C-alpha cells in the first residue's frame, strides 16, 4: 500500500513538474522518500494497533463418533455430506443381546416385586413364631408351677407314709415282744398243769390271749408290708414328679436360652429384609430397577444418533463391522454445524486496543472480491506456548522471545453468508477497527479490498 500511494505521489509530482507548477530540484527529487517515511510513521505504523489485521482461519469442531456400547453394525442409513438434524440415526448396532438383557431384567423386576410380598409374609410368620414361643414359655412356666405343687404333695405323702411305716414297725416290734412273753407264759402254764400245779382254765385263758396276740401280730405285719409298699409307691411317685419337674424346667430353659433367641433373630432378620427401603421402594426392587435402567440405556445406545446439526464427512462404516466402546478408536467423523468460529490471528503488540463488539471486516479466498462485515465476539487470551500439559514432570521453560499471535473470534453480521458454507479450514484475511487511530481505518479498508480482489489470482 505504501508503494501504491508513493506511485500516486510520484505521478502527481510529475504532472506538477510538466505543467510548470514546481521546479524540479534536489528536494523534489528526494520528496518521494520523505513521502514514504511520512506515510509509514503517520499512517501505517499506527494502523498496526488502530486497525490490526491478520490471517483468518475458519474452525469447525469434528466429533469423533464412538458408540457407548459394543456390537455388530446392522445398518448405516446416513449419507456422506448430507445435512443431519440432532437425533438423526448415524448407524444401528444389533440390539438383540441388549433387548434380551432388558427382557431378563423386566422379569427379575416382576419377581423382585412379588418377593417383597413374600418377605413381608415371612416377617409376619417369623413374628408369629416368636409369639408362639412366648406362649410355650408361659405354658411351661404354668407346668413348672403344677409340677412343683405335685412334688410338694408327693413329699407330704412320703412323710406321711414314712410316719405310718414307723408306727406300724413299732407296733410289730411291740407285738412281737408281747407274743414272745405270751408264748413263755403259755408254756409255763402248760408245765404247771402237767405238774398239777395249775388249772386247765388258766391254760385255756392264756392260750386265748396268746392267739389274740398272734392275730394282732399278723395283722400288724400285714399293715407293715402294706405301709412299706405304699412308701415305695410314694417314693416312685415323688421321683416321677421330680423327674417331670426337671423335664419341664429343661424345656423352659431350652425355650428361653435357645429357641426364643433363635426365632427372635430370624424374626429380626426377616423384618430387616422386609423393611429394607429406599424412599418408598424396597431395595431389591430399586436394585433391579437401576439395572433395568442401565440395560435400557445400553439398548437405546445401540442406535447411534447425530449429536447436533451437522454432517458426516466420510461414511466408510458398513454393516457387518463390529464396533466397540474404545475411546482410542472412532468409527465416524461428524462435522458440527452449530459451533463454527471465524478466528483472525492478531500480533500481541497490536492486540491492546481490541475489544468485544468492535467492527471488523473479513475476506475469504473462497469468495474473491467480496468483503463481509463482522463484529469482534471475544479475544482468546492464550496461545499454544502458554498451555500447561498435565504431566508428572516439571515443564521446561523456553528462552525464545518469539511472540505467538492471539486469536480473535469474529461473528459475521446480517447473515451475509452462512458460516456452514465456509467449512472448516477456509482461509482469508480480516481487519479489526478499534477505537484508536481511526484515520488509519481508511487505509486498512483499502488494503483489505485489495486482498479481496487479489484472491482471484493468488491462491
């Protein structure tokens, strides 16, 4: 541009000399150099920050399509470069195994819901067993009281039988003494009668007394035998009652120490299993429902859909190909139409006056001879040299003083061109018209239009 303006100045100077307006001398011969210096200092140098310009790159995100599930591709309905709406099908993975998983979990869900009723019934049955055991304990306590009473009665009967046996035994002993004395008296009377020292009547009277004593002795011995038999029976009865009392006590101890804790533990476990809830739903049902949701998600993911408006660059995927959910391997490149950015690179020394909302102009090599109005959207305040990569090592510091340009994002105004028609990778140039050094804007506008026209001949 400086050369162009200098040529205009030289042409004007030649015309003035030709028509005699000025006399060509050393000053006028050197004036084109002075003119070029003035242009550089007064216009072109301030223009670098008053109306900075730079190369334009159209950036368009490309989504690497990686399915969330693995399987065999059975259908690829998408056509390459065809514009797709969000949710349009890109390709279909065989859903049969995932549908089977959903069906299986649906069946498990029904079983889990029914099992909740069984758990509740089991808990009720377990608590009924606890109540039954408590009732048996109460019955055993009553049996113990009855057994204790029977033992006491049997002990009383034993004391009575022992007392009666002692009395009968004493009576037998007394009668035996009397019988022996009566026998001696009878024998003495008979000896006296034989010696005519006694009478027959005395012998008869003594014999009658002796016979009576023998009869009393026999009766007493019979009573003694009966008392002994009764005592043996009472002892057997007492032993049986004591054994029965011990058995009832053992049953009560077993119920209290073993059976009741067991049924209570079973009842507690059954109640905990029945009352295991998350919110108003049983945990077993919630667990199966969560598995079903995950399986349904996997089934839905067998249909791979477009994430946004865009197109597929190359549809090389074919039915029969097996795909997997591997982040290092993508199966389709999807070009996003909703996030296309036009970025102009501006040198760091010229960036200080650039602000969002300022006017700009852009020309693209794809559209030679055309200049499009634009607005500054934002300044990308970072370069590749300022990025810190995640690493376990300390990043080395560079000693290079080369300043990388920053990116400035532009928005095309008034829908003068659809950014989608540009496509990612489109090149061009742009100028930003800041609030500083506004007289230089004219020069920048002229230069930008010269670039637009030279796009016809320069690739």
